[in-house]
C-alpha cells in the first residue's frame, strides 16, 4: 500500500509541476515575467519533491526490494518525464518572450 501511495504522489506532484510550468508560459506570453518566474520556482519545488520520491523508490529497489512493473508506475514515470520536459521548455519560452519584448522596445525606441 505504501508503494501505491508513493506512486500516486509521484503522479500528483508531477502533474502540479507540469501545470505550474504551463502557467509560467502563459504569464510569460502576457509579459508577466515575475509571475512566470514565481510559477517556475514553485514547479522547481514540486519537481525536487518528486525527484526525491523517485530516488527513494530506486534506492528501495537497489537494496533488494522487488516491485512488480505496474501500469501505474509506468504512468507515474510518464507524468514525471512530461513535467520535466515542459518545465525545461517553459524556462526557454520565458527567455524567448523576454528577448522578444526587449527587441520590440528597442524597435520602438529607434522609430
């Protein structure tokens, strides 16, 4: 039962991290860079928690505890990888939107 709880926590926190990263993209798109960074920082915290949970599961297995490969565990890993990917892309989008904003301001100054 502890394993299932841990797996469900992986899914839940990964989902939160993914949602926060998507929220950050929306804020960046609207020029709300500070709010975007706050969302990314919160996503960082969730991902750190998930990474810690995943590491503990890996350590348990490495120390001899065997787990059956369940679709739920595969699903949790899928959620985690998607959250990490979207988080990484959100950071890139934030940078791109900031640069575009700077270019637009520079263009306006040159008129």
